[in-house]
């Protein structure tokens, strides 16, 4: 191909890009949101026209389609390792996790197109690479209709909250029941974003703001990044949005109350987008536009927030990258890790809030008093904002965790999230701390599980035999926070909480009462201490004393016949230095 041919080809592509119709469905009809197919076709069309954009497909989803990832890189480099060496700050935007909240889908299509086409926006990509998941919940997007969000003001049609398995993907980041989450987790850990935006629409109270903001809870993000987010980055984003006439307030999460009484911060555990990001030392924003505002306003506010964030991250790229490295290093040196959090109710901030007076009147449906917000009675007042959290459960990390190869589903999820796992190269016996599960409560049916809560454990030190191929995870690694929060059973979103270890909670052997009666009597003769313990229990607990099964079970649990694995959490904690025989190469 000669130089003239190359020049003509490039000129042809330039003319095609300028003349092609890159309007979105929303821009053609402003109460319309793009379908899944329209969104993915749009990015493919942009990819063909502009070499600063690369569109790839990843894995699969429960709906049978791959996840699309569109990456906008000004210098046309699409290798995250190389981009990090160049000092680029990586931003990831996720859309349609709830397809009935579609502003992000349309706003991001327009945003990416504008950054490709408008020369005045190109400088803001100097230090930023933008990765976009255009449509995450594909199954929910295909389940399209007009009416699943009864309280929402447009668009005309939109997708459904549940995915193809009827799972809420914003509760699936840890457990990864969906193929969507399995694929997304690997995308997230391939790009390892410094900043993550997950676009949403809120429900709840009425107020003037079109945009509310749920950021990663600052205390849970950690002392380095959390302080930077609270004191430096968020105030500027609030200011810049106000300058663009899209004044924001914190996410209004006041079920059972009204905003004038105060706003509690969101306790975003790792099952949620922002909490998941925190386990990876990533600053996350969850823009929540207000459902009652017209769809075009919600979309434009979402566009404005992403645009403002890109520009601020571009200006602060070196600081954000340095803070994140500092946070990871500090976490690797950290000894004590929070596993659950509680709101510090005694320490609210006072914020200025604009609202509508909340009033009551008789319901035309029930005849009872009902809440309504009087838009003819706006107010501006100082209200409490409870956004300081304190650890409620903590643990000292071990030197390493070790667990049987039978739990390969747990191992896979750890590896998807960047945890370095090794395998034992030979059978070995190790002294470890192990937990006996003493008590827990089940939440009831929730996202395909029976979530364990309020877990209480007893620590035992035992010598335990492990086998060639069993998994070892040393805690001196960058992913230590994710490792600790998922393998410690008291973690609010641990793999124990999400039922990955429920086999230990069922007793596998028992006894026949008429046979064990004689064995128990003989055992008590040889163990007078157990006999005394039994008699004391009968005196203090009349119901116990009426149940032969309770009393025989009491004795059985103290005999050698009682199975040692019942309620024994199978993840060992190596707390004293020991040389473990591990394979030199990591395998899955």
C-alpha cells in the first residue's frame, strides 16, 4: 500500500466518522433509553470509526451474551500494565446493573462519543483512561417493559432489576452466583481501576435535587483514601456539580423517616458496588438520580457527574495513584482488620439540605393518614448526616490461611479478585488456629441464600493434617484485605456468611438412644467431672432435665464418638512461623 492510498484511506475514515449518525436513541426521542442491542451496536460503530476506542467482549452472562468493555485511551494504548507504567489513572464506569435505572447507559454513550469527537475534551484524557461496561445486566435489559418501577418518571420502557436468574447484581459482588458477576470480577481485576462509577436511580423521599451521591463510605475505605475522599475529592465534586446547576446532596436513605430528621450514611458492605471497590482500595461513586425527576434531567445530571469526575481525576491523577499505593502498602502492614461496622450515632456532621415539607393527609385509598411532600413549601436547613462508622467486629490477621482443596469454588473467587493462592506440594501436618461456630442467625431467603449473621466463634489451636493440593494464602500480599474479609467467618460478607461452608453445620453421625444409654452410663462412671456437669445442668435447666435426647446428647458431645468436624470451620489460621511445602508455580 503506497502513501497516497494510506492517506486516502485515513481521509475516508475521517469523513465517515464526521458524517455518520452517532446520535443515541435518547437524542432521537428524549424519553427513550437504548436497548441492550442498541447500546452494544453503538460502541462497535464508534470502535470502527475511532482508533482511540477499543471494544472487547469478555466471558459470558446468565443471559448467554458476553460482557462488552469499551476502553477510551487517548494514546491508543490498551494494556493496563503499560498504562500504569505511563502514570495513567484508570476509571471504570458500570451501567445497567439495574436496567430499570438506565441513565448511565445513555449518558455514557453520549459521553464517550463526545470525548472522541470534541477536541476541547481531549486534554482531559491526558492522564485518564476510561473503561466502560455499557450494559452489565443483560438479562434484565432484555426483560424490557413500561411498569416495573411504579414510582419512576420515565423513560417509556426500560429493563428489569433482576438478571436472567432473577438475581440483584448489586448484591452479588462477593458471592458471584451469576455468570455476570464472575465475568465482571475478572474485568475489574484486569483493569484494577483507581476510580469506579456505578450508575443508579434512587427511590425514597421527595426533594429538589436531581442527583444524590453515594460514595464509598470513607471510614471503610481506609485512613489514607478515606481521608482524601472526605476532605479533598468529594467537596470539589459537589462544588463543580453545583457550578453546572446540578447541585448534589448525599444519598437520601431515610426509610421510616423524612430527610429533615437527618440522613444516615450507607453501610456499604462488600456485596454492594461501593463496598466491593473498597476491598480493592478503589474510590467508588454510586450516583443516584432522583426517580421523580424527568428522565432527560436525570440523564444530563449523570452525564455532568461523569464529566466532572473525569476532569477532576485527570487533574489529580498523580495524587490518586500515589494515595492508592500508599493505602495498599499500609494495608499489607496492618495487623487488625475490621470485619463489620456500625454507625457512630453520637458523631454526625451537619449539612445544608434543601427539601420539601413532609405532611400527612387522609389516604383516598385506605382512609388512613398518609405521607406526602408539599412542593409548594420548600425549605433549606441544617440537618445531621451520620456518615462516620466504627468497627463492630475486628480480627488480627494470621500469617497465612490454609484450607482443603474441596473448596475450589472459594479458591476461584479469591483468585478472580487478585488473591495469590499456592498449593501444598505434599501432605503436611500444621499447627493452626481453627474456629468452632458457636452461634449464628439466618436472615432468611435472600438472593438465593440464607445469609448467616451475628456469627459467634470459639478459637481452638490444633494440629491438623493437610494434603497435597490444599490451598495456602499468605497474608503478606496486596489483596490481603479481600482475603481477610472473605475468609474470616465473622465478616459481614464472608464466604461463610454466604453459605459456602454450610456442609460443616450439619451433623453426619449420631446415636441410637437404647444402645448409647449403656455406653453413656459407663462413660459417666469413668468421667465423674462430666457426671457432675450433667447434674448441674439438670438442676439449672428444667426443660433440659425433661428431655432424654438433650441429656444423652450432652454426654455424647463429650465422648470420643462425637464428630470433631461438626461446626468446625475448615479454614486454618497459621499464626506461628512455619515453613510450608508449597508448589513454586501457582495453579488454579
